[in-house]
C-alpha cells in the first residue's frame, strides 16, 4: 500500500513539474509575442505622429498670414491644430 501511494505521489510530482514547464514555455512565448506587437505599435505610432505633423503644416499653409481685406472691415483668424485625434 505504501509503495503504491509513493509511486502515485512521485508520478503526480513529475506531472506537476511537466505542466509547470509547459506553462512557463507558453508564458515566454506570449511575452515575446507581446514584445513584438509592442515594437510594431510603437513604430506605427511614430509614423502616425509624423503624418499628423505633416497634415498640421499643410493646413497651416492654407491659412493666410495677412488677410487681404480693406481697412474698413476687420477680419481675424485663429487656427489651432489638434495634437491628436
């Protein structure tokens, strides 16, 4: 009886070790996947920020610095680009 119990406990111990190793491998795989996705998102974010800056500059170029109106009419303009959407 004692020998059977010991063998079962030993088998359970090795099963737990094996499951623990498999779990660690999966966690490491997912961590690496997340790291790669994070790098990709960071690169896309930098590209998007550059595109937004370019759009801001283009929009500012359309707005005249001096309004060509007669002195009897006062016109002012204000443009504030959004930093992000």
